[in-house]
C-alpha cells in the first residue's frame, strides 16, 4: 500500500485538546476554516489535511477506504476528537477502528450508504461538481446563507480536485454500504444529520438505527441545515464539539 504525504493546515497553540478535521469528497482542508477558528479560540489545537487527490495533496491510483486512514495515521499523535464531514465520516470511523488514539468522533452527515439503484446517478452528480472554472460568486449565489469565505474555499476545492479522483473514490469503494464502520467503535460518537426537508446523505432511519444499536452513539438532525452542516450551521458543530471536549 502506497502512503501519500498530506499537506495540512493548523490552528491553535498550547496544550489544548487535539482535533483532526477530515473533509468530504471534492473538498479540501480550507473548508474547515470557520470551525477551526472557533475551536482554536477555546484552546484547541486543530489539524486539517487535504485527502489524497484533493486540494494540494498528491494524486494516486487508489482511493479505497483503507488507503485514507493509512495516510492520516502518518500525521501521528492521539486525537481528542476527530470531526469528519460526508466522505470524511466513514474515513474517520475507519481511522478509529485502526488506531487506539482516537478518543471521540463527531460525524457531519456521513455517507455510510448509497443504494445500488442510485449509485450511478450519485456518482455522476459528484463528478459533475468538479469545475475547473468555479468562482466564489457562483457558489455564494447558490448558497446565500454561507459565509463568503465558505464560498471561496468551496470554489477552490472543486477547481483543484480532478474528476478522475472523485470517480475513483466512488467506484473503488462500491458497493457503498459502510454502516458497519459506525459499529463497535467503543468510544463516544455523535452524528449530526442534515435536514431531510432540505438535503441529507444520511437517511434519518439509518442514523436512528445506528444510535439504537450502539450505546455510545448519539444521533440528531440539524433542522434548517443541508448536507454541509459545517457551512450551513457552524454553531451546531462548534457546540457539539465543545460538549464532547468539555471546553
């Protein structure tokens, strides 16, 4: 297995809680700016990498779920909290299964399951999101409630990622049924789901089922937020992280 050295951004200094931030498909480390800045004010030390094939990270030929944790493990150290959005949710769970130094997980609308009948359509939608000419103004128009910096970083993310990497992430991990990654973690896990009346990649019944099965898992829907909870409702993410870290 080839390990990719990941570029990272860091916020905060001192000996506060260590937090790892894992972005989603077609994202990058810059998309965490708001969450990272706010948690750094609470004394946290935060690290956000670009996943392989995303942002400024090297491209590769393999994008399997076992590849991503291998890259992340090289960052070293124990993590008081790992926050993962979308694709970053199952990656965070996979990392926690592999290393003992992950104390808790906060998952933002994680993509644990894509129905086989929907897979090709979802893959096409994800690939279509790649846009070498994306401008922040267009992102902002489509998401008027986002902070301008969210639009900037999202535009940069979809400009830098390749359609090849996005499609390979989808196809290298098909069939997409990874609910098992959320089971047996034996540590606190909190799942924030998007509002199904707006858009979510986590069916509420699946989130409820996981929480009912695992005593350490809490699931809640963030009303008024779509899939990008860290951009639609950053206060909900910061509040949940603060509670989990007792800060």
